C-alpha cells in the first residue's frame, strides 16, 4: 500500500514542481532584468518568486528524503528528465508540444524555460539518485511491545546454621523435667521440744503410757 501512495505522490509532485520552478525562475529573471533597465533595485520584488522556489524545494525534499517508498521519487524523476532527453531526439517537436501561452494568477507561465535551461533535468536526476538507496526499499522496523514482567513469588529466607526451628506449644500437660531435687512443697513442722525432754525420748502424749516401774 505504501508503494501505491508513493507512486501517486510522484505523479502529482512532478507537474507541481515544474510549475513552481517556472514561476520562480521567470519571476526572478524578470525582476533582475527590470532592475538593470531602471538602474535601481527593490528587494521586495523578489519575495514572490522566492516563495515559489522555496515551496518547490520543500516538496522535492519531502519526496526525495522521506523513506515511505522509492517508487515516488523514481516516477517523478523519470517524468522530469523525459522532456530534456526528448530534445536529444526531436528537439523542435518536443519544444512545440510544451504549452507557452498558459497563465497563473494573471502572470505568464513559460513552461519551456526550465526545460531549455536544464533545470528540470537536474532535479529529475537528483530524484532518480535518491532511489538507489537500499534502505529506502525496506519497511521501517515496527516497535515491539515489551513483555509484561511476571510476578515471581518472593524468595524464601535463607536458613543459617544459627537459626533454630521454632517450637510450637503443646496443648497436652507435660511434667517438667527435674534434676532429683526434693519436692518444693513444704512439709508439716516437727513437734516442738518442751522442757529438757527430746521429742524422740517418749511416745506422743496421745498414746497410753506403759509404766513398768515397780511400786
């Protein structure tokens, strides 16, 4: 599709360039010749032909430099060099076929001028040379969408040698370990010692006393 649009652009640019170059060259040459005749110059008279030439240069630059397709510069270049090449074969016949009585906005349009002075041939050759670039025949690389980064799971924390596994509490009641020490529960106190008797010399008072001493 891009080659088709470039081909159509070449068909349009060739005649437009011819007209713009003709208006610019004729206006510039006529202005300078007028300055010579009257012996004074007014540079404002060159603005109009300069605009025609500038627009023609921009159109040619866009066609010859943009990498849409080389088919457009090729077609436009062939159309512009054909009249000048035809003058090598039948110069009078080619010259007579170019209209000389056209006008543009009330100004004469001498289309033979850029053909006779070789300007069209020069422009056509520039456009033809622009088609020899191999890069122009290749399509511009399309930017590829970058793949979306996938969310990776967070890395597991590294376990060092000093880390100990956590101990979960056990629901069952377990007896704490002991090292053989006595039960910390306090025991009943020993009977108090009364007088000079030892609590171990006689049985407790609630037992019947046995007296074996003879009377």
